[in-house]
């Protein structure tokens, strides 16, 4: 870009610079942004700070769904962006629940004082899908049976027949009599070795 200062003597040559300094010519040219609070992610194309909070944008009516997806090539900083973003969102009072099969968020969890839970075969923790507590006993029993039917159907790759559903109901009932909060193992044992009434 070449320009000449009209107030300078004609003997002064033209000043050459790049468009990077165009802000000096037009100092009031800038991006106003959305003025929505959020965690700072970086700098936008005009040099302003870029903040993003999908929940704030959703509340302001700028988004119809507060979900986000991060796409990019391998090694371009996707994981670093997400970790930094999660850390900054914590400062805004947000919560994060992260499924971390690679174990790459452990350092971040320790830095913010979180305890990680490791679900693995033979590990000290287990996930019990039948540990449901609804408003009343009948609702809890119904929800447990529906969950059991869904798990069995998914595991077998087909819909359950009426006899299979009835068997699950009987097995769950026997497991609940054995333990107040049954596990899947309790139900399987009740099905494989039913009591006389269940059989």
C-alpha cells in the first residue's frame, strides 16, 4: 500500500507499508463482537479477543442449541484448545464431566482438585445401572425393568420376546429380594439359578 501525507512537502517521498497497519489509518475500524461474556479462546481476524460461551449465546438468543464440536487435523491443537477451554469455563462457574479413555485429562483434573474415576475390568469402581431411586418403589421397579430390557435387547442385537421379558421381571424381583439395590450380576444369578417360585 502506498499513500502520501497531503500536509508534507512535495519533496517527501511516499510512505510504503503493509495492510497490517491499516488500523493506524482508520483507528476506529474494529469488530464490536457480540458483547457476550465467556471464556477467552483467542484472537479473531481483526485482532480482537474472541470469547465463546454457548450457554450465554443460547440465553441471548444467538444460538438455538448450546452444543459444540471441535474438528481439525491431527496435531493442530484440538486437545489443547478443549483443555484450556474447560479450565477457563471452570472460572465462570461451569462444570465439566469428561469421558477420558486415553487418560489425557488427568493432569487437568489434578490441577483443579478433581478426583478421577477409573472404570476398568477388575478395578475398584463399578457402574451399577440398576442403582436407581425414583419417587416410589413401583416407579423404581418399572424403571429398572425397562433398563434391563434395553440392555438385554442391545446385547443380544434383537428385540426380546414375551417370555424373555417375563423372565427378566422374575429375575429382577428375586434379585431385589436378595439385595435392596441389585446389580446385573444378581439378576443373572437369579435367572441361572431361580428359586422354586421363580422357576
